[in-house]
C-alpha cells in the first residue's frame, strides 16, 4: 500500500530546434504577444496548483538562452540538459534521474501555449481514476497534417501512434491525433523507456512509440478525447504562431471585458498576459498594453497609445498617440496626445504633460504642467510649476548626463534652454527665450538672452537702396 498522496511531476520538452519556425531564437522562446511560447506552458502548470510536486524542463538547442529565461522567470523549474536532440523519447530518457523518484510523470511539449490547467487536471484525475499505466490526450484535428495519428484496433482500443512521416496513406487519413501530452505511472514507464528504437523516417527516438510497447505488454493505456482542438495546437510554424497569438489575444481581451473594462473596439486592442487593468478603465481603439503594465480604475487610454511596463494609478488620462514605458503616473495625471514618457519618469498627482513632449527619467511634481513641445531629461520639477512651450533641459554635454532641478511654483518661459547641471529656486521666473547656464535663486527673475535692438526706418531704407541698383 502507498503511504500518503501520489507524487506527480511535470516534464516540459523544450530542447527542440523548431526548424519549421525558421527563427533565430529557439522555438520555445519565440514571443507570443510579449511573452515566450514557453511562458504560457509554465503558467498553465503553475495554475494547476499543488497537483504537480515539481516541474522540470528539458533544454538543449540554444539551451543557455532557455535556461536563462527559466531561471529568471520560473526559478522553481528545474532545467535538464539534452545535449543532442535525438527525439522526444530520448528527452524523457535523459531526464530519468529526475523522474524515477516520482509516482506519476506528466510529459508535455513546450510549444502548446493555448493549453489550459482544466485539461491537465482532467487528464490527471482520469489517469488516477482509471488506474492506468499511461493516459494521453487526443483530439480530432480539422487538418491532422504534422501530428501523430492515433491508430485504434477493431474494438476501438488504442493500438499505437504513427507519425506523419511514417504513416501509410490510410493512416494519414485518420483525424484523431496525439496531443503530445501524456501521464505515465513511473513504475510502468521505467521498464519500457529504454526499449524505444530510432528506426523511423526521422531517425529519432519517438516518445509516442512507447504506447505500442506498453500495450503489447498488456498495460492499460487510456485516452482523454477532446473536441476543442485549439487548445492543443502545437506551434511549429510562423503561421501556426500567428493563429495562436490571435486566440491568446482574444482570450485576454475577453477576460478584461468580463472584469468591467470598457473597449470601444475590442478587436483592435492588444493586451499582454501580465497586464492588470482596473474596473471601469476605458480603452479606445488600437491601444496596446504590454509588459507588467498596471492601469488603475477609471483610467482612459486614447487610441494608438502604446504602454509598456507602466504603472497608472486611478483616474489617469492618456490621450491618443502616447508612447509610454517604464514609468509611473499618479492619480489624476493627464498626458498626451503625442508624448513619449520613458525610463523611470514619474508624474505626480494631477500633473500634466502634453503635446509633443518627451520626458525621460524625470519627476514632474503635483499639479505641475509641461504642456507643449518640451524635452525633459534627468530633471525634477516641484509642485505647481509651469514649464513653457519649447523648453529643453540640455542634459548631455557630449560625455555625461547632468540634472536639472526646478522648484515649486516656478514659471519657466517658453523657449528656455536649461543647461544642466542647473537649479531653479522656488517661486522664480525665467524670461522666455533664456539660455540658463547658472543657478536661479528663489523668488528671482532670470533673463538670459541678448537685448533686442530696433533700428527705425531700416526697411524702407533697404528698399530704396535696392531700387538704386
Ligand atoms: C510531437 C509528437 C506527435 C504529436 C505532436 C503534438 C513525437 C515524435 N511526435 O510531434 O505525435 O502529435 O507532438 O504536438 O513526439 N523536443 C525535445 N527534444 C527532442 C525533440 C523534441 O525536447 O529531441 C521537444 C520540442 O522542443 C517540442 C516537443 O518536444 O517542444 C515536441 O517536439 P516537436 O518536434 O514539436 O514534435 P512534433 O513533430 O510536433
Ligand atoms: Ca510540435
């Protein structure tokens, strides 16, 4: 008798090259929306909660990149090296040391981003209820090309899985295919895993061949047949990736609509899987939200705006064509249209930044305004200040960046060049068109420009001179 609950581990096969993708990146790292394909598979396993005692991923082709991704984003996942990619069966063989101590082993490919935790749970439950030696998911494919076909005997029991390239024309016409997702009782897998042969069209050790081997030894192989094919789509080509991305996009958009986000045209909105949106947020057509962006309640995002890794508190308004990244906007801030905000910029409560403005690594204080045509880099602006149109913080001397500090309640006239490092004290004014090269004390007016000179009668004199030519 077993003591305690069964220990099940999950093994993700992610070592393949993905030749058919024709991509520089290993297939499992190719992005779907803004996350690698592998992210979705690992997230699904994560969502299964404690069903899986541990998870490992087999890495190989450009494995350093895959391993680096895993250790940065999924630190509990164990990487296992398959230095030569000799097939899916070989991948399970080389991971043996990791899985022998388990009671059950789930094996799944790293290229099925649409897979849900419900399906994995159903597979595990069924496997345990049937006391099967192996259970795997099959589905009926509209176009079975490329999948392993599930061959059944006269009493419709599974007999084997035959790969596309090894199938007879008759077998190729079968619609029921292997999802590549299996669960094995470890004690039943062990005696068979080394019996796989590579005598097939690809010269590889195919994991699906184990089905036939197990059945011939009288073992119990069960299938979970599903109707919903989309979920099990393997991504092998750019076309399949594009189709999967479109389904992922729809799924994410729907879940935000269900949470009370309003979208005028959901079919044009793109939202990454790590984005959080508050209730009552409104997204105009053609908005893109990526990375770890958080949008508070009641925010409005205008058309053609692209936000990445942004933190928006409640009631922020982003007008159209705003490109914002890695920065934060406090409650009631208002930005755009046509603005770039980047690299750790902070707009405090009710601050405003407007048309044709770029703000980089700068703080704009409460209720301060930067309404038009400004570049602000490495700067800080206090509360209630106004930065006039065309102001530029000249932060770069060709070698290093320098800071600009503007205090509270300042008025920076239009067309001011602030040559950093420079500090402008509280309550001071700067005359329009000034080039400010030294600090401005509190409560002062700084004028830094050539004095204007008018020459009376100059224009008509010029006209006369020309006539005389
Ligand atoms: C595989 C199955 C096929 C099934 C289909 C479902 C085999 C031989 N065929 O085919 O029956 O219908 O999945 O999507 O298993 N991998 C490794 N090491 C290797 C080879 C592959 O880790 O040596 C990984 C790949 O990175 C990939 C997964 O295994 O994530 C599946 O490999 P892939 O080449 O995509 O198999 P398919 O041809 O799709
Ligand atoms: Ca595949």
